[in-house]
C-alpha cells in the first residue's frame, strides 16, 4: 500500500503516448494476415506442439519454427479473470472476462476477451468461439472477442462448437500484412515529490529554488530531495540565479516535431549562480556560432510560461574556466 503524499505536494495527470511501429517476420505476418482472412494460424514445433499465437523460435529447443497450421476458431477456456471496469481501447466497452483460450487443435493458450453477461457466466472449461470483427485489417483486434458457444448446435454448421484438429496451411495469402503500428499509451498520476514541488512553485514566481546538502553543501538544482553523494536528505532551500554561466553546449540541427524553433540553435548546460550543478536550456539572442563556454546568460520568460523560454547573454565578461570547471 502506498502512503498518500503530503497535501502540499503537487499531483498532476501525465500521459505518455506514442505509436509503436514494428515489422513482422514470416510467422507473425502469416498469423495477422490469416486473422484478416478469418483464419487462425499457429505453428507446430518439431516436438509436435501447436502454438497459438505462434512464435518464431521453439521456447524449449530455441530452433526456428516455420511449419504453419490452421486451428479451429473454437476452443476451451483454461483460466480467466473478470474485468468489471474496462479501460479505454480495451476489446469491449462493457464488463468482460480476460480469458486464456486453448483453441481446438492448439496446445497453448491465447489471451483475449470473452463477452459474457457477468462472472457467473464464465467458468474454466467452458466452450467458446471467435467473434470476428466486422472490419478486419490484419491485427489481433480482428478477433473482436470470444463468445460462449456451449448452447450452440453441434451440427458442423457455421455456428457449430465442434472442434477440429490442426491441419497444414501454407501461409500464402495475397497482399500479406508486413508491419503493424500499435498505439502505446501509459496514464500516470505524477507527483514530483516534496523537493521538486518547491522547485515548481518557485518557478511560478519566476524564481529558481534548489536545495543544499547539509553535509557537502552542494546546492542541487533542480532538487531531488537527497544528496546522491552523501546519501542524506536535502532540506535547506536556496534561491539561485537568475543569471548563470554556460558550462558546455551543443548545436541542434534536427528540428523536433511540435517544437517551433528554427535550426540550428544551441542547447546548453547552464550553471546558475549559486548552484552546484548545471541545468539545461536553450540559448537565444546570439548567433548560434558565437555561443561559447563561460558565456554569461540570464533567463527570458514569456507571458504565461512555466519555465524560462530560453537564456540570453547578459553582456558581462565571460566567466573564468576555473569558476565553472567543476560544473560541466
Ligand atoms: Zn552531499
């Protein structure tokens, strides 16, 4: 159990979201293309085990597997867990069961969703069948979910719950799927902790607040709450800057998406006056090829900005190397 943070500590939602693009080898390509065509493919190991979903290498012998087989769209639930509160982008918007299904002809379980009215309607050993998505593109979501088929007529028709043994398949399809893009998304509630809360609150007043180690007296900016060298908590708050010294820098020649800054520009390590280590920021107000180590800079704030937009030269003489050589 996690203790609730003190009330003075900031909390905010944080979403990390990015598309994950991957290419498919011959086995995964055949599996996903098969789903698009309404066929479930697995692989057969040299030991005779049929694996669905398929893998490219035998988990026991590590040998390459290339023998594809087709299994039935029906199977048996081997274990399950009820999901009472589906999250966005899960297979079903209504409560459902996560199930491991061993499809008829397969020897391993496939993880998917089972559409059932409630947990009382789910049991280990129950018979289920694939419910295909109306629109299929070559993805695991081409199986919309599984549905119970205990009551289905076992007459061999399209709704049959009869199983069938695995049979060979050559994996040849027209227009095979060769790659997929999966949207990865992580939802956090981020809390920066006591020290960084003070740092962020300081920035709201256009101040930079660090913390001094009571043992070695180094001032950490941004503060992390402890001195990693001495292993003790830092509690002594110190305002540093606002001016500082460029200790080292790089010239950025690649334009980042969503960043409205012309390239080339300079990104620098800046030791604010009084700080025991450098933070980083963009340097503006000077041609990129005139930025140098020792350049004295000050922050430039924009209206509503939550941190300095960039740093510009103060016009002071450059700092001596000895003054910042420990802060590079
Ligand atoms: Zn220390």
